[in-house]
């Protein structure tokens, strides 16, 4: 997965992985959170990067590999 400079990634899950991309150093804090999958991911990464550079808005992007059923454990 292509990441802009300044993004970090975290992956969790066993059978179906979920990736969290972040452009903030604070683990539990961000100004906005996106959730997307597939072909939308590069567009959301670009939007998140532009928000950070132009407006200083931090964000996290949740990218699940399975979208149904979605379990909130």
C-alpha cells in the first residue's frame, strides 16, 4: 500500500485484517476519522494528506479487508 510521507500504519486481526493509517503521533486522538476500502483508499489518503498540510487537521483512516459482517469487539 502506498503511503504519503508522514503516515504510519497499524494492522490487526487474524483472518480478516484491518489497517489503520494515521497522520498524527497521538495514539487515541485525531480531528477526523475516515473508513473506506478498495479503490477509495488512495483518494482518502490524498484527502487526508491535504487536510493535514492545508488546514492542520489530523486524521485516521480505517481500511477493513472485510466489510460484512462488521464486528465491533
